[in-house]
C-alpha cells in the first residue's frame, strides 16, 4: 500500500476519506492547519495550501496526494485557488509524488461555465503543471451531512413549509452520495488506469433542484413542500435569502448559486470500469445524510 497525504482532512469529504484510506491499508497523513486539534485516524501534519513552505514537510516521502481544498467562502476565490493549486502541484513534483487526486466540479467543457466551475477546471490543469499525473473526479451536488449543498437543501425543507425559488432551480443536476464519492476516491488510488484521467461521477438520478427539494422533503417528513418558481431572482438576492433562512454564509451561497444555472450531468461513466459498483440513489443518500445529521445532534 501507499503513503498518502489528504489535504482538507477535517473537511466534509476529507474527514470521511482518511478513515476509508486507513481501512484500505494505506499509511495516511491528515494535513490540517491545526494538527494539535486533529482527533481522527492517521498522522496529523501541519500544512496550508496557501503557504507553499509548509507543504515541503507535509509532502515528504508521500506517494499519493489528495487535493480537497477550495476558497469558496472568499470573494477572491479564483485567484487564491489558482495560486494554491500551482504551489501544491509544484511541491508535489519536487517531493516525488506519483499521483495527485482532485475532486472537481461536473460540467461539460463546451458549456459556458460559472466562475466556480471555471475555477475548478483551472485547478485541474494547475495541479499537473509540475508533471505529476493528476486523477480528477468531477462531481455535482454531493449529498451528505455537513456538505454545503446538502445543508442548504436540509435547512430549506426544515425551516420553510413553502418557498419561492429562482427559475434556475429547474436546472438538471446529478447528485451523488458522499459515500460513493469516498468509494471512488479510494478506488482510484495508485490505479494504473486512473492516472492522468478525468472521470465524471454521479448517482443514478438526474433531478432538478426543485425535484431534489421535493424528494428530500418526502424522505424527511412524508410530505412535499410548496415551491413556486419566479423568473427574476438574482444570484445576489438568492444568496442573501439563503443566508437568512440557512446558516450558509452569503459569499459561499452566491458562488454556488452562480453555478446552478448550468446543467451538470454525467456523460461518461467510465469510472465504473475502474471502480466497479452501483452508486446509491438520491433518496437513499438523503436518508443516510439525515440519519448522520440526527446522530450528531
């Protein structure tokens, strides 16, 4: 097995990925800005993708590095994420890393992408500038307790019996359970057929955001919520509205909302040839997310 570094080890995906990699037999380093407060499995190491010097020690003797960080809560996230990805790719190459794995955003290359999705594409390229083979998994909405997109859904159906949503809420997307994202991330580690490749990952259901809200409400309470779409509701107004009825900050909300007018569907399921197995359906992903949320209190 391999020596692995997970950046964003305390984040939504990272905190699930580290134990899964340990269980798979890998020697795992969990990179965090505050290793003294890390209480998960693996070896906690200090590192900050915005501080290139800190990456030298974190990446020493590492064979596979997972890149799971972003700056969506910053108005200048495109510049910051580009600089961080370039520095990480260079440091990984200098450390002799043989594979970088990145979780990016779904969306066809021939589409007009939002700033968020454009940034994800840019990061894909910058991570590989140093010459390390990069494996990219592109996902849309990841359903799991603690994920920003899921928390927006959960809090909306919990707090509002009826809601007005923008027209972009009818856009189709392809949600995926966080359990399947982790399964794919573990499965591509050191896999020869995964090097220097981009994979699209999603669950079996293609749903609009309205349909996702309705189905999540039915799973949670057995009842649908009343949803009315309106033609004009700007991303800024939408994000301010979200910040009022959920605990998602307006900057992160706006950066996510900017992407929601773009249809993001899986068009290539070749990931299943590398990591076999059927992904969970949306309703089951919702049940698991709700159960995990309830268990946390």
